[in-house]
């Protein structure tokens, strides 16, 4: 393998939302992360742990409260909307039901040409050619051009969503729950499609998902987040996970009934647990192994072996 190049370098990134009703909540807390060109980086963690917020900050759809975001060696942290315009077409997002969010009165052609209209002055014929070529790449033929959202299945709509995201030749795509609420067989097809497209278009993905099996299937590395903090980074989420939180998350996910599993993904007992402790480890209130040191000092994210990072004072004991 050649030397890997970083597409993103994120340092000490924070996002704090100022909620009037609640105390200040850090959705993302002191996050350091690199995303390598060409990789599929998984991002998992319970509902509300900050996954979408992190994804949106990378695309500058949310402004970080602190920290830096370097994209292709450019510091984009303080880029204005206009400065972002030049690179915004190289970053896209596919989200859960993104296809459902399309204007119901738009045809597939209108849906996919929308981003093109914002960025290019090409003729309608030229755009249509591009759209047909892209539809074919996502496994749909040109008869779909005139269809409306309600005339398609969930899987077909998601393919349209992917075509729309890729029509401007992005370099980086955030897939935020992109395969959630799609049935199992269709999910596997979409995952295969995403991996094929990644190869063809030399893409890099941040793949946010509750679905550990999907993450395991396509991701090169997986980041595990808990209350805005990265607690573990690992190549194989079903492999040698060490952090007590990752273990708990996997245990909750292994419940066979999907209905119960979804519910289990939210394990918080009360508001108190949603707050990041003022000192020490972020997971101290729920961890089975908490010691004095865990309450006093926040463990840093340290490499165990090559690609495996853990933020736990006692990882080797569990
Ligand atoms: N616009 C906002 N204003 C205020 N608080 C917000 C906003 N967006 C997110 N939050 C809060 O920030 C935290 C992280 O939210 P985020 O949506 O990033 O979580 P998530 O991991 O993507 O969750 P899910 O798995 O449910 O999509 C949550 O506590 C959420 O309530
Ligand atoms: Mg989210």
C-alpha cells in the first residue's frame, strides 16, 4: 500500500449549542481526527452523541465553536459562505430519507439537476446527458427521469439521492444513516453500490450509522463516539474492541429483534448522564470499571497498535 494522504485533519474541534432551556451542551468535545483519502470511515455511537454534528462541521454546515478543520491542506475553519462555495461542490451529504425530503412535485431529472443548476451554465441537453450517465451508475435507467418520488421504492429513491450527491463529482461524502430504514436485501445492494461508486469516483466517505453490521461490512476504520468524545478508533468493530463503552454498544446491538434494538440504542438513564462530567472520563457515570483516576483525569486517545486508539485508563484490564 502507498503512503496514505489525509483529506481531513481535525484538531481540538468543539461544538457547543447554546440551548436556553438546558445547560450548555457540547455536541462535539475536543475532537482530533484524520480522514484519509480513499477510506470509508465509520462513525458510531448512541443517538445524540454528536455524529451528525461532526459530519455537518466537516461540510461547514455547522460552524465549529473551537478547533481547526483542514481539508486538502487548506484551513477551512473560518471560510465564509462565499469561500466555501468554491469547495462546497467537492463535499456532499446523503442522509436518511434524503430522497423523501425531495420536493414531491419534482421529477427525478429536476431533483438531480438542482445542484447542477447552481454550479454550471450548461445546456439542458448536456445536463440531461450527465444525469442519464449518473442514473446508470446508480443502477437506474433513463425511464426514471420523469418519475416522481412516490412512484419509486425506498431503495430507488435512495439511489436517486446518491446520484444527486455525486452529480457534481465530489471528493468527500458524508453518508448519515444512508441505509437506515431500508429493508435488509436492499440495504446490502445499496452498500455494495456505495463501495463500487467509491472505487469508481475515488471518493472518501464518512459513514455514520447505528447499523454495526453495515459499518462492519464497508468501513476501513470505525470511530466510536460517546457524548461528543471519541473513545475508540478501530479497524474492525467486531474485532478486538477494548473500550467498555464500545463493548456495551456492541452488546446492545446484538439484540436480534430490530424493534428492541433501536430502543436499546438510547441507553441514557437521565439528563444527568447526558452531561459531560466536569472532570475525568466522559464515560465514568456509566462505566462498570470506574476508579478514582477516571473521575480525576480524562484519558487521552492513545494508540494501542497501528490503527487502534483507545481513550481509557484501564483498557488492558477489560
Ligand atoms: N441545532 C441544534 N441546536 C441545539 N442542540 C442541538 C442542535 N443539533 C443537535 N443538538 C444537540 O447536540 C447533540 C448531538 O446531536 P447530533 O444530532 O449530532 O447527534 P447524533 O449522534 O447525530 O444523533 P442521532 O443518532 O439521533 O442522529 C444532541 O444533544 C442534540 O440534542
Ligand atoms: Mg444524527
